[in-house]
């Protein structure tokens, strides 16, 4: 079942408010986005497909770096409306298409990117195969997702119960790591479905599908980022994000 939480009006309004209030201070802006952009290949004259494009900030950035064209996809009509509102550059197009349906696209791309969306997808194997089929020879897949250490636990508010506390670090946060599958997290008073996969599964599916792994990042906050938001020092205990750069080789 495809999950489209962002087209629920109340949820989207709270999400948009959060983005506005925390712009430049949240973990995405301070940690994930800089690391993601640093791992990217040269985009000049490349055709890019952006899966789960959201507001399309990455698309504008890469087009200004010389990308030939960019197609951004998102399951949410609200997200696509915002992307079209903020990005007026030539050769950036947006469509309301779920990641589960990208097999319908009749085109090829040099680079496929996805920022913090893969953990919402149930059939990761199918998604990777579909991406492989959409890539040109020697094409790249670069994606970020919530780190498996973040998605693993089945606990939320009660995570401390029954677990040892040492120096205020709750080791229960790593529970259920080797039990992949569905996770339900409360966000803006709504149950959001995510899927936990081990590091092994994430990487082996890529290799089995015909990709070579060129780089893996588990980014931490820079000193500059910590100056802006000191709370991210706790990332040294548990990484928030996993970023993978893979190349089509078969």
C-alpha cells in the first residue's frame, strides 16, 4: 500500500510550519544536505531523476550547477505544488508519481537521486530494480535514508523502559536491529509507517541488482553545524542518516 501522508491537510500544514521555523537549523539542512551534495558526481549536462523530490530544493541546486534536465517525482500533490512554486528554472519538470510506479516511466537518466524517502518504501528490492532499468550505462544512484540505527527500534515514548541507562545514553534505541520490517512512528500526532532494513540488506540488494558501491557516508554534524544547533552533538552516539553512492555496472 502506498503511503501519502503529506496530502492530508492538517499534517502538511504542521510539516510546512516546521520547515519554516527550523530552516537552516534542522538536521536535514545542517547534516544530510551538505553530505549528500558532497557525494554527488559531476551533474553538468546530465539528466537527473529525483525520487520523492519534496519541495525540490535539490533540483534547483543541481540545475544551477549545469544539469541538462531534471524530473522530480513525488506521491504528494502538495509537495509537487510547492516544488512548482519555488522552482521556475527551465528544464525542471515535476509529476505526481509514487516511487512504486516509476516502472511506468519511458525514459533514461544519467543520475537518480533520492533524499530521505527510501525508508517509506515497502518493496526495496523492486524499487532498486526499477531504478537500475531507468539508468543509462554507468549511471549513478545516490540516495539518503534514515540510518538503520534510527529505524530499528520498535519503541517510541517508552524506549527507556527495561533498558540500561549509562551516561544518559539509552541503549534500547538499538533494539530490534536484526528484526527488519514495518515500523510505526508518531509524527505530528499521526502514525507514520516506515520500513527498517539492516545495513547488510540495503547494500546487498544494490550489489545483487547490478550496482557497485562507490561510497557510503554516515555524516556527523560539523563544528559549524554544532555552533548553529548544539543538540546534534548526540549524533556521535547514533548517526541519523545513511548516504549511498552506487554505480550501474552491468
